[in-house]
């Protein structure tokens, strides 16, 4: 043997030895552990937790990777064939590594520089990469990763059947928009389950696998369509489709039904965020069979809720449609004198609460220096009802922009159980994270008056008790007045008229005669949990409550006097459908008031809709449904409220500015009938047009009993006699405390046998 040949042999053997040593170092885990056969038998992938509506519709997910595993039976045959024809035509012939393809790639791609040679990666190799990803090993990275994947692929082929490998692949493969697995991609891009995918839709998703961003049909529809057509022709080339059928499929348009399940977008984002918080707390108390707590982002749980996805969609539409109009009214009413522009203290307070201000302040800069820094402009995305826009603005400009916006909250529940059917926490979760259903407490205005009147009836006051509209001064010099100047102070009104037209003066008189303590006790029985100040102004809703407890109180009027606390999670299951936790409605065991009081109050609030402050539901929105309700407006027009009651639905709406110091410019715009009622009105209009809601929209209140009808049979108002009108002026500045009122009540009862202090 010649020296040259000997050295060549030595070099070749050395290279082989080095290659074998290098391969061994990878095989035995010196570059990172390779999963064993036993570990591969127990493959577990992070799975998205699904949130379902009451009808089983997917309304949201919680995930690190958006993945929903499915079984092989759920994979349509044309989807499998599209994948094999495009990615690995010899899939059923090789054992994880396609040596023929590798040789083709080596000779054509590397030696002949032929870019059309294709790749040597198999579906099984891709599966290995999907499951375990790739690590950065520097200059040797591609080789090490490829060898590791080859070892894993061969082990997978030894453990799993070809059908099982296909199922694992489809459940782990990444698609566009942070989506993992075919089921999640199918739901996101076409709003249908994998089993329902058409041939063309399956080809779109398989085509996306070559480059998920470049072939994203949402961003690049034409590019995606062309890639789809390549997949279809590959299927024809390898005999999975006739050429005629492939051409027919190519002629079809690419049509998406895109659904975004991110936390910031999609249906019911405020509701989903509240569910996320609650479920996370619940899971902290639960253990799996291995004694570990469940993870909402990893364990693929199923959360069943009470939300009606159709009603939620309509509620969000109704809110947005109204708020666009109301926002225009609001801004136009102020013009150049808007508080978000002219009131420096409001703007500065808002600036000081920002994270940017706090960070700079912590570095020791003065207020003036911080304000100068925050006046520097940068491209910023700003919310608008016309669509978000990016402008060069400063932090201060941005805050001024957001201060002008009104916000809204709405909760609609089934009164018998408190099951939440619709939940609108604000106008846009992307820009306004604060949830006005679960987090906000605001003064409730005249929506508290029905509680006052309920307490009065429960404490013996008759529906036909009359009170004058005359103003009276109470403790601390407080003199409530009616919002309508047409209310005649010399006219006496019965309770029904006083409530339906929302007379402030009479509401306070009813409270004082009933006793503040009795009213507060009644509120507690009706589900109000917040602190209630024992002052006369409570009659006008100066207490701050949240939407949930106010909703609970009103359910009692259509649930036999029993308040139902809003609830929205019915059960939590694991990915296999095993029950982990279940939840029942929280309905009071005993009625908060009598059936007679319930009938009377419901009649009062029907009058509010038919002839009182909520008549817009009839005149403007043309609603003929059986509806009771109550409007509410707080001091200085800060908050607008409306409570809508039907036999099968109770809905509470609130509208106002997030900053309490910014109210509506005038009562015409800010009153509950104009600011909050229209959301309910628009929702009912939409529900009336859909037979799906017939059980709600066609429901009727039961007629009042003959006993209650007799109690209600009286004139709406009576005018004071001549002498009383002549001398009433001297009593206008009467000072009244709750104790004095009780004494007067007893005195008048004893002397005249009346229940009326006037």
C-alpha cells in the first residue's frame, strides 16, 4: 500500500471515528438530553384551556401555546392526503428517516445546486422538532439538532403507529398567529372544527406549514391562495385527486371566518378576563392524581359558563352603536371648554398615576422635569370608534385623549338563577382594561328608589299613600329638589306616580317615614352588600354600588321576591371531560319581601316604562315587550343608569366617564334615559328580530291579583286644599330629622288616622 493511500485511509478512518464519537456524544446526551422511549410513550403537550358558552360555543382560550388536541377519527381524509402529498409522499414507506429523499437532497441540492430538489425532512422528523424544538449549539447547531431529531424520529416510529404519528403531528404543528395544532387553526381561520374542513380549507392550512407567516391567509390572502393551489396540484400529482377536481377546487375563492381568541380581542373579553381570575383561584384548591395543582395555561381544561354567545354579541353591538352617538353628543356639548382640555388638575392627577411618571419620579426628577419629559412625542396607537390610529403624541396628549371618552358597563342575567347571559365591562378591552361590571362602584342615583319604596310597602305604607312634591330641608341644610320644574309643590302624588316619574322630594319623604334603618335592612335582604350611609340622601342613590349587586337586588322582583346573585361558571372539566368542580346558583332561601309588595313594585316599574321616565323604550325604540324598569342619574350628571326587567331577563346598564370629576355637560345628555337606557333598548330591538330569543322576548308578566288591583285603584294625584296652599310657604324651611319624622308619623296617625304626613 502506497504512503498516500495509507494516509488517505487513516484520515478517512479518523473522520469516521470522529463522526462516530460526535454521534455518540449526541446520542448519550452530552449536547442535551434526548427523551427516552419511556418518556416518548407519555408525551404531554401544553394544551389551551377552553371557555365555552352555555350552548357549548367556544368563546375564548387561555394558553401559552394555542393548542387543542383531537383524535385521528376527527382528521378528514383529504386533510391527511394534502399533508402527505405536500410534506412527505413516502410517509407510509419509511421508518422516520427517508434515505432516498436524503440522497436526492444531497446530490441535487448540495452538489448540483438544484433548488427544486425539495427537502429531506419527514413528517416524523418534523414532529420531533415540533415537540422538542431546537436549541442554539453555535456552529454545530444544525447538525446536532438534525441528529437529535433523527434519533427521536426513529424512537417515535418504534412506539407509535403511522396514524398515531399523524395525530401527534397535527396536534403539535405550528400555524400562524401563535396557533398550535390543526383544531386551533381550523377554529381560528375558518370557525369550524377540523372534521368539518372542506378540501380547499384543508389545503390552505397545510400550505401554511411551509412558512406560517409568509402564507398567513389573514395577512397575505393572495399568497396563501397560490400556496393552496400548489397543495391541490400536489394531491393530483400523487393520485389523491383527479386533475379535474383539483382544478375545480383552485377556481374557488379563499374565504376566511377568522376568530381571534386572544385575551384582548374577540367576544366578551371582560367576561373572559374575570373567568380567568376566578378559575385560577379555584384551581389553586384542586389537585390532580399526582397531587399537583392544575395550570390554566397548560392543562387543557374546559370551563363551562352561563354566557349566551348570541346575546353577548348583540349586547356588544348595542353598546358600541349607542356609545358612538353618545360620545359625539358629549364632546359637542363641551366644545372648547372640555374639562379634559381646560382642567389642569384633572390632567395632572391622571399624569401622576401613570407608570411613566412613577418611574421617572423614582429617579429623583422634579415634577416640572417629569412633565417636560412626558411632553416628548412618539408614535402611539390611539383608540377611536372609527378605528385605532397611530399618531406622534406625548404621554400627556394621550392621557387627554383618553380622558374624554365615556365608558359603559352592562350585565344581563336570568332572574331565576342569576345566570349571566351577557357581560359588557367597557367600550374596548384593548384600551380600557378596567371592568365596570366587576371592579367599579358608582353612585346609583334613582335606581335605588325602588328599594326605598319596597321597604315602605313592607313596613305598612299603602300604594295609594299621597305625598306632596314640595321641597323640605333636612339635616345639614340639605334640600333635595325634583329634576322637573313642572312638578307642582301643591300637588300630592301617590307612590306609583312618584316612583315612575322619579320625584326626588317624595322619595326622601318616603324614606324618612319608613325609617332609614328599615330601608337599609331591606337593601341587605335584597342582596346589597356594599356600605350604605344612614343619611336621607341615600333615597336618591348617593350610595356607591357595583353592577353585580344592583342586578341581584332587581332579580327579586321577577323571582318570587328572592334575589339571585349573578354567577357565570357552571363547571370545570379536564381535557377528557372528567368533572373537577361544579357550581350552583346562589338564590336566597327566603323572599326579601312579600308577594303583594312584589306585584305592587313590578306594577310601579311597568308604569315607569309605559308613562314615566323610561317611555323612550316605547316611543323611540318601539318595544312592545312586557318591560318594567328604572332610570337613574347621579349628582351633577356624573353617572347614567338603567335597569330593564322582563319576566325572563334582568339587565343593568351604566354609562359615565372613568374620572369621577368629568360628568355630562347637562341633564338632557346625561340622564339615564338618554345615556344608559338606549343600550338596553337597542339590545331588545335586536333580540326581537331573532326567533332564538322568543322565550325571553315573548314572555309576559302575570296580571296583578284582584287584591293588588284594588290596592292600586286610586287617583294619580290630588291637589292641596286652598288653606294648605295658602299657609304652606311657612313650612318650606322645615328642618327634619329621622327621629322627628317618626314622631310626626305617629302624631298624624293618632290625630287624623292618616298615613300621610302631608
